[in-house]
C-alpha cells in the first residue's frame, strides 16, 4: 500500500466528513478515493474526528496507519468561540500601538460589538513608533515607555498581548523589537505581532490580531486535542489545518495563528469539487461551482489555479471587520426543499421558502402534502431513488413541467450570470444534496459536470489543500520600472511559499495586483500570491505545547453561552419612514442614525473618489455615544460678518487606511485660528463627497470647537484638487489665505501669500510627500456673506436623504430599486437618472502626476429589459463620464462631469469607490445634475468640466435641471 495516503476531515456545524485518498491517483475513475464517511459533529470535537477516521480504516482494513503521511482538518471550531462570545474560550487582550501621534482617532475595539469588546478588551496603549509609507520613521521606539505599559498589563494579569505598528507589513523591525521588550518583562506572555497575522489596513489587521490573541490558548488546547485524537489512532503523521483561502498550514502555525483557519469550509467545498472533476482530466480553466442544498443554492467562481475568486478586501466575522477576504459566493433561495406553487397566472413559482430539514416528512414523495422541487424532479426524471415515485406519478401535467423547468432555469441562469466575468459560456461543477433538481443544461453554461463523491467534496478539498504565501507591500517606481519590481517580488513570494513547505517546482503565481496610490507620485501597492504543492516528505519540528499528557478540554458548543455579566444591548428596530431627526429653533442635532445615513450619502456623492468615510464615521459615532453634540444649521442663518472655517484632509486615501488619523485635523484648525487671533462662528465642509464630508462634524463637535456646521459644502461632490471649489470660481485666492498644513507629528507649513489657489495646491502637494503623504489642512476663513454666495446648499441634507433611501431599501427588501430611490431623493427624473445597471467586465488603472487614471467597463445583464449594451466610465480618482455603447455599436454620452457619476453596489446600495472596482461586481450607475455654480459659467466649466481633467474634446450636456435638495431643517423644524 502507498505510503502517500492522506486523510481529509471537515468539521462542520452539523456533520463531520472524512475521506481517505491517494493523491497520486487523482486521474483514476475513483479519483484516488479509497473510502469516505459522514457522521454527526459531536460537542467533543476530538471524539468526532476519531469516529470519522476510524470508519475509514473499517472500510479499508488493508490500509495500515503507517501508510498515512498527513491528516488535514478543516474546521469552524475557532470562529464559534467568537460568534458565541464564550468567556471560557476568549481571553482578555492587551494592545500596544506603535503609532506616535497617529491612530488615536480610532481606538482599539471601536467597531467591535459592545459585549465582545467588554469581554476581550483588557488594556491598550499608544506609544512612540511606526513608519510612514516610504519607510521613514514616525517615531523611534521608547523602550522605557513600552516597559511601563507592560508592567501595567502584568499587574492586570493579562497574558495575551498584541503589538500593532503603523505600516508594519512593510517594515516589521519595530514590532519585533517591541515583542522582545514584552517577553523580557513577561516571559510567559503570548505575543502576537500584527504583521504576521494580516496585511495592510490598520484597523482590520488590528481586529484580526486581537481575535487571534484572544483565542490563542483555546486554539492551542484544541489543536492538542486534534493531535491527541490522531495519536490515539496510532497515526504517526503530522496534522495540518486548512486556511480561509483553501491552502493548508501546519498544526504548529495554526496554533499560533488560528484566525487564518476561521472559515475554510466554503473554500474546501469549492476546491474539492474542482479536484474531483477538472484536475482529474488535467484541465486548468475557470469553473462555476453550483452547490444546491436543501434550502439555498450557493454559487462561486473557481479560478484556473483551483482557488476560489475572493469576494472583497474585508470580511465581517462575529460582527468584527477584518482584512481576510473570503470566497465570492452568491446565494439564492433554491434547494431540494424549496416549495413549488402554481400562481393564478398559470406560472410556477419556486421558493425562496423551503421545508428545509422537514423534507422527509412534508414532501409528497415521503407522504407529505407540500409540493417541493424534489417532488417535481422525481416526477420528471422517474429514475431517481428518492422517496416513493408512485406518490407523484401522473400528478403533474406536461404544461406544469414546462413552466417549472422555465422557472428553475431562470433562477439558475440568473445566479450563474451574476458570478460570471465574461459573456462566454463556462463549465459548471454541480454538487450538493439538492443537485438532483438541476436541469441537464443551463443557458450560458458550456457543460454541467457532476463530480463523483460530491457528498464529501469539502473533506476532499481539505485533504488536497496546497500551500501559499502572500506579499502585500507599497513600492516605489521612481527609479525601477514597475515590471522589474513585480518580477523581483514574484521571486520573493516563491521563496516564501517554499519556506512555508511547498515544492518549488510546483509553485505558480496565483494572483498579482498593483494599485497606484492616488495623490502620491511613483508609489504603488502590490499584492502577489503564490501557491504550490505541499512537500509532505519534509520533517517538521513538533511544537513543545503538543505533549499528549496535557489535559484535553475540548468542547464544540457549550450548553449555554457564558454569562458575560452584562445583557447585550438590544437595539430597537428603527421605523425608518417614521423617524424624525431632532430639529429645534433652526438647529439640527445629529443622532447616531443621522450620522449613519449622512456617511452613506457622503460616500455616494464622492463620485468614486474622496476616500471612504468609515473611520471618521466610527470616530464620530464614538463621540456621540460619549455625549458629544454636533449641530447643523442652514447657510441662510449666517450673519454677513460671521467667520466661516473650512478645510479637510489632503493626501492618499490608501495611506489613511493604514496610518489612521491622529491630531492633524484638529491641530491644523487650532493652529490657523491661533495665528489669525479669532475663533470661527461656524464651519463648512470643503467637499461633501468622501471622508472630507464628515470633517466639519469632527471639528464642530462639542468635544472640539463646539461650533455649528453648515448644511452645505463648496463642491456638491468630490473633486481631486482643492482649487476645484466654488470659492475659486466665484471669488479669488484671498478666500483660502492664510492656509496651514500639518502632519500632526511636529511639522507645519503656513502660507500667507500666493498668486493663485493652484499655487497653494502645488506648494502643499510638494511638501505632502515629506509629511507622510497624508495631512490635515485648514484654509483661510470666509465671511458669512461670501459663504452664502459660494455654498452648494443642503448637501448634508442630501447625504442624509440618500443614506435613508439605502437603509429603507435594505429593510423593506427592495434593494433592486435602491437606485430609483436615490434618484427620487436627488430631484427625481428631471434632475437625476438611473442610467445603467450591469456587471464590471474590465478595469484599467494607471498613475499620472500623482492621480490614478483609468476606466471601468460595465456590461448589462442579457435578461435585463431596462438596460442593454455596455457603458465605459473613465476616472481620475473620481468618475468623469458615462459613455453608452449599444448592442449595434452606437455610442452616446449619458453623463459628463461636472454632473455626478455615482456607482453603487446593486446588491446592497453601498458606494463603490474607484479603488474598489473589481471584475464581476454587479453595479448600478446614477447620474445627478451638478449645481449651477459649475455649469452656468465658463469658469465653472473650466474648473470642473472635462477640460479640467485634460479632455478638451469631450462636450458637456446636462443630464437635467438642477433641483435644490430639500433641507432637513426646513422639513422637520416646523
């Protein structure tokens, strides 16, 4: 018997599946599978694993334990501890941020569910340290400062400690040194260095590191139990676990980084389906995997590498946002238990409701009275050994069968087309217990493959998992061409995959992406992933914590949730249409609900640019919860001589996702008005679009200056430069002087005179790179009369209304009409328009003069009766126009800047920024008429139209007639 047999085990919430496989015989008809077994998952996970593996040997008595070279386990065991918020499994954590003055805008745990934060948050500290994007130091480490905080954590009996450095994935030397300092004071501490856990994205990497640290002890105990179970079966082979991306990791590494194994089940199922089919015939091509269960159908896209396409840069587990991407899986309410009904029109409806686990009592073929898809499938095919076919024979007419087939085909065609990235037909791998309901052919599908052993595809995917490595870094292309940089980094990632245990000759580069950083010349973020076959012949060191005389405390699901000492706060369901904001005597006081809606609207009005307002939203929400008051007033309430402040952030939104804000916004404002010698009476956002739309609320908060915020801004959208504002069109440079810029780290730049606003911009941008590429800017105040003359009015109200429209569409299950709802809030069809809907099929990006130029192409769904053809949207940080190409090749401009081009996610109504464009994304495109400040003068068009972006040949045609948004203060103040 071969010495290269593997055992794959998938521990799910309901079933534990196991498979014994010979990976050298994948090309055989049986795919090398010697035995498989499915059993109910036990609370005592290790005993369930033993049962599942024992069954394999019972089926193959000729197989000796010495023939097994590895056991690979996929499990959701660790994620359960977080979801259940079990204090017996989660340990409190201390966090040391190496950040200097930065990141304090968003404290640790700021976006955790409250009970989970109360359970895990033990202590956190901000200390000197961190790097800028170019590798320059923010601050040197202060060993005594770190030691003092470690002693405090020691006094609190904290053992699990996270080290969080700014830009540590690019340079991790400070995290290593800080960990050394911690271990010197606390030799028994479990130290997690963030750069070893996740990639760029500070808050998300910290969240992942915190959860990783919190479950370390539980994970190590659990993995010991896995090893104990294997040892008890006399198996003398290493144990591996599968990671979220479907690759494997040694038990030792999993014990140190259990967060990486949180949710490997979907990936294992998809990879298992591919391995049981495509790889068996030696094919390397993309596939759609359709997994039909009892209630739902899950559809995913398998890349030629055999790994699933990933959904997004971020994922949320247990209410915690992290930067581990998960497989891109779309689901619909169609399964073997879906209820079938004949409508009064004669048509057939299928689902989305299902009899679920009651199939064997409620379906007709089992003697029940409910017509399910299984019943109709048995009646149509006759040869299915499911239930009693006589109970459905002759029950349905041929017309009924035809209507049923049309509906099943429609549902499957639609969900498959949503996942596809091109209009060409693609093969489908069909798996799942409900797959018997699928037709033999589906439009848009080249062929349907039903792989053998699909019942245990997840265990197969685990057994045959590969090994991977990822490099995520920011590089300079100032002296070395990007192609050379990518070539060198690709070699580096191959070396890393080998170091992780792969056979060098089997390694391929699975993903390679480059993202130019906006507003920063010659800086590119690069993400490269390599995968290869694991070398099971290597000898691996047995970790010291795996001795089998340690006590085994392994429980899958406790009989009750731990008593957290505090009842979870139950948020009452909001009556969105009945909600009334607080407006008294012309002052709108912002609530948490208002803030959430304004944030949603700000990002949509950013027209693809402006940066996500997420971290600013978290800061402001935290302020409101601590009692801060934020007030909004109407522009017309200003006195002529009032002093109106404005400003915002300048730099790359990509930098802001890693170097979270510190004091730079507040210092810029405070320093400028200290120089002027007067305090402002109110503040206005320079741009409503993106994260700067919330800047004025942060400065105006009672926790800062306690001044009101104007319901309006100076763009009505987002633009890439600060001279693209209405005061520059309607006034002169004096509206911006004096101007002050600071990095919040001891560097300030004050400009007292300038020949133009463009000169201020040039000077500030020249200094920007030396200040970490992200700064706070305060611009010279306007008088009340000038602010009223230049304002684009009621844009805070418009953001609020757009956010409310999205929230309403979500809660009323009318997300298909969210674009129409947004149009209604933007003046209706006379002032805005839902111009297109479809799927992203092409993206191109390039960096020029510090700005990201590119274009995205969106193709309509072939079954869409409202839209056809495709649209092309060029962008310079922000979207510039929408050009429609009809099926017969005719081009027509639908929307042109300065009118707003907003792209939203058709599935949830969220804004899609230009850095977030990706293949296969289903989007809706909305055009909104710009304010007359931009369209009614040549200067406005020169500053905000196509010519401002270097496109002299593009002609502007308004999408409609501008309508002033209705003021929230006016509507609710009466």
